[in-house]
C-alpha cells in the first residue's frame, strides 16, 4: 500500500488548526446500522436468533419485522419431509425445529406443533392464520421449518409451486 | 495491470476522517464501489489531476485495514472467486481484530460499499454470536441490558420452549 505519512504533516502544515478531532463514534455492535444488523441476525440459526432477541431491545425489534422474516427465510434451506409422519426423520438437524400440523377430527380443526429434534417436547401453536392446506390430508404435507420461530416453510400452491409463509 | 485505455488516472488520494492521506492504486480503489464511482465520475469529466477523495466517516487505522483488504482482493481479482488461499487469508485477516475494530470495519465497509468485505464481516460476527448464551453475547460485545425486568421476563417466557 502506498501511503505517505509525511503528506499528513504537509496537510497539517497547510491547513493547520482547521481540521477537527477524530470522530471516535461509538463502535459498539449496537450502533451498527439496522440493515447490517438484520443481515447478521439473519445468518443465525433460530436458536441463536432467540438468544439475540433477549440481548437488546433493538435486536428484538429487528428480528420481529416481516423484512427480517423474509431475509431469514431466504437463507434457509428448506427440507421437505414429504410423506413422513414423524418429524424426527431428518437426521443431523439438531439445530432445527420442525413444524408439523395435524387434523383434529374431534373439533375438525388443524393443529400445529413445533417439535424439537433433540427432545420429544412439542408445543402447540396458536391457530394458524393462513389456511391454504385444506385439500391435503394431514400428514401429506411434511411441513418443514428451519428456524421455526416465525415461519412455516412450505406449502404447495394451486399451481404446485413452493411457497413460503410466515407464522407470526 | 493494464487498465482501460481511456483512463488517465492510475492513483487516487483518499483522505481519512482524521486527515491522513492515502495514495491508492486505482485497481485497489476499484474494490470499493464508492471510490470507483468517484473515479469514474472524474474520468468522465476528463480531468487529469490527481483526485482527492475525503472519507469523513472512516478513521485512518480503519481505512488502513480496508485498503489492506482491497489490495489483497485486487491481487486476486482476475482469479477464480472461490480461491481457497484468499478465503483463508480473509479469515486470518478478521481473526486479528477485537470486536470494536470489527464493528468499525463493518461500518466502513458499508460506507465505502465494499460488498465482499461487508459480507465477510457480517458472517464473521454472526459466527461469533452463534452458540453463545444471552449473557455471553452481552459480555463479549459489551452490551448493556436495556430491558426492564418485566420485559425480560416476558421474552424469556415466550422463548422458553426453544431452550429445552
């Protein structure tokens, strides 16, 4: 690199006194611009995103926007479970949570569950706002979530395409 | 290396916020879209003078790092992008810094529109965040807890299932 410190001296000599002090600016990670921080958060797996949500209000806000959900989704590699009934089919996915829905024949409602791969723990979600799946039998749609906090990754549209839908 | 025939500039002078001057090879400067834009504009005007580009947001020690990165990547610009050696170098390059420097570098990369460096920094920070607990993140990045106890309890509650 070609830089000459003497030029600086010359500069000071010519314009001495008028230059201002170095703007130190706070180099804390909190002061990173929002779009950069969103980018960083979106590179994390769901569990880390959750941890980050507890770190600082700003991060909680950033990771709650629809923009962030889209960003995170874009980085996700969807895993199709196809006909698999069990969410534990995907091996080596310990960082992921899977989301599966089932049809409850008693009250004729669809239920959604999030499964943790590491345990048998599951948690029922609140009723799902989108309802594109009526034509499918409960287990036909292996719903996959990476992240699983905000989003369902999946569903076949009428044209047979993949689409992504947000949970929250 | 041969630059385009119409160009008359081979060097530019970049000024940091603390008024240090850096003479930069044009090929190196082109790694930053901001500098490249400036150069292109000046060339369109057909000026033959050496141009001075002031960067009011970047201090000289950070600028030195950005230029070091640009220089390395300019060397490899004609090669395959997936060059292993370059990736290795990138990693070693970032590993040296503390987080304050890394944050400043990230902001500088954003300001100077050096996309690959920005991506690199973001990925590096993300890699350092992952697998850490909330407390560890706060400690390492020196973040104050700005939540009220009530808010914190709420979020913890909301997220509890994920940590089982």
